[in-house]
C-alpha cells in the first residue's frame, strides 16, 4: 500500500503534490542559509573589532610618543634657561649639541626613548648678544619596520639676550 501511494505521488507534477510534501526540506535550506549569513556577519564584526582595537592602541601609543618628545623639549629648555635666567650667569650653557642628554622616562612612558638635538646660533643686535637655541626632540618606541613602532617629533626655539657683545657669562640679561 505504501508503494502504491509513493508511486502515485511520484507520478504527479510538483504543482499537484500536497502542500506539506512540497514544502518538505525548505525549512532546512532556510536554516542553513540563515546560519551561514549569521556566521559571515559574526566574522565581519570580529574583523572590524580587531582593526579598531589595533588603531586605537596605535593612537594611544602616538600620544605617549608625543608626551615623551615633549618631556625632551622641557628637559632641554630647563637645561638652557636655568643658567641663562640668572642675573649674572656663572657659565654660559655649552651643552647645546646633537646628542643632548635626554631625561629618563618612567610610568606610562616606560619603554619610550627620547633623542634631543640642539643647535645654537649667536648674533649681535645693537650691542646685545642674542642666542637662539633650536631644539628638536624625538620620542619613539619599537623598531621601524614593525607594527608597534611609533615616533613623534617636536621642535622649539628659545632665544636669550645679554647686554654686551663680549658673550661672557658676566653679561647682564637684556
């Protein structure tokens, strides 16, 4: 009897099949399709999350490199202006070189290196000695070809004025 019903169903066209039998298997295909779409969406969201996290991390490291470079500018400024600001200077700052001493960084800046370069230009204007210090500070972490490398550079100019053209340490400030 079962064979008879099956043979009758096979001989009918799909349009004449009972609705229950014609829709059989459609829900399985729909479920598989939905699972594939959801899995692809999940993978896409995971890749977006990973790239956003990497970009955010690099942004934070860039800010830290900027702060390291700023610390270098502040250290060089202090080294230059501490003796220059005295009413009568015991020594003229002679440490303005390409490899000026950099501060030791700790705390959030641990792992960052600072390089300070300084160039001094001395000119005379109306019997006054003008010194212009051009400071360039570079804060960096990591090695250049790697993805964790970050570097920021800041430049600053400091001018000092002394009465007299002798350039001696005993010259008074302008």
